[in-house]
C-alpha cells in the first residue's frame, strides 16, 4: 500500500501538535514536530550570544543542527524559543538547511506524520492527507494562556493574544514559505471543539484521504 504521509499545518495553539501526535500513535507512524527544528536554531543563535537579526549566524546554526539531539530539551517549548523560532524561520537559508532532513523524514517507507507551517505546501506536497488546523486567535490565546498559567507562568491574556497575533502575522507574511493552507488541504477549525472532537474530525479527514 502507498505510504501514508500526513501533513498537519496551522498557526500556534490551533491544536495541530496534539492532533498530529495522536494521529501518529493511531496509525503507528513516526512523528516529527518541525517547529522544534526552528526553535532549536533560534535558541542556538541566542546561546551563542547572537542577534536574531543576524541572518548569517542563523544560517550557520541551521546547517550545524543535530536533529537527533533535539527531543527532550525543555527550553524548546518556552515562549522565548517560539519567538526566536519565528524570527529565524523567515530566513531562506535556514529553511533550505532544514529541508532535506524534513523531506527524508517524510519519505520513510510506511509514511510519517509531520506538523508545521509549510508541510503540505513545501515539504511534502504529495502527502496523502493534508490538514490545515486553525481556530480564532482569541481561542488559541486562551488555550495557550491556560497552559502557561497551569505551569505557574504569570502572563496576562492580553499579552498572550498580542503574541499570537504578532506570530500569525510574521508567519503568514514572510516571503519564504509563508504559512498558507495548501489548495488540497482540508480546513479543520477547532474553535468550538475540545481535543477529542478535534481528533475525531482529524481522523475522519485522514480516513477519507486514504
Ligand atoms: O509550531 P511551533 O510553534 O513550534 O513553531 C515555532 C515557529 O517556527 C513558528 O512560529 C514558525 O515561525 C516556525 N515554523 C516554520 N515552519 C515550520 C514549523 C515552524 O516556519 N514547518
């Protein structure tokens, strides 16, 4: 049977990461959260005393990235890392340096699940199933705010919403692989769904595409 490649794209806090991870478990497929790659590059630039505006430093960090050492670094999931990621993600050299490893991951024999911003458009345009997961900015900000609050972080909802809107604008507005729904992706709006409902809807979309 042909490889089941599932592309899951969408903005921050849309639910795409949780949905993608659960699809991978359900179908027994390897899973790559591609945001971690950009987060690692952003943190590396910061760690080497660099300036996120320094495109050459970001390009070097992307070329030197050791993807096998990514997984369990807790700093990768911080807001600071997300912000740094979205800065370096605008550099074409960074995107080019991360392309091969993402495409190799997508080419595994049984298939794979990848989540990000440009999986259905650039990384795996031939994916068997493509989802574009979204929700209103207010809903996404509320979800992220609750997560952070439960973790003990002290951030206001208004600041969270401003962060989300800024990130959306940067990701959708950049010239290089902007976040955009692929023409053959199915839109999944999770605004009025809990995670179980969103996952069920995602699974139905994948089943219809197989
Ligand atoms: O999904 P996550 O929040 O971890 O992504 C962090 C940032 O990395 C995004 O805001 C985006 O700028 C960038 N990114 C990207 N392309 C991807 C995945 C993430 O540009 N495929």
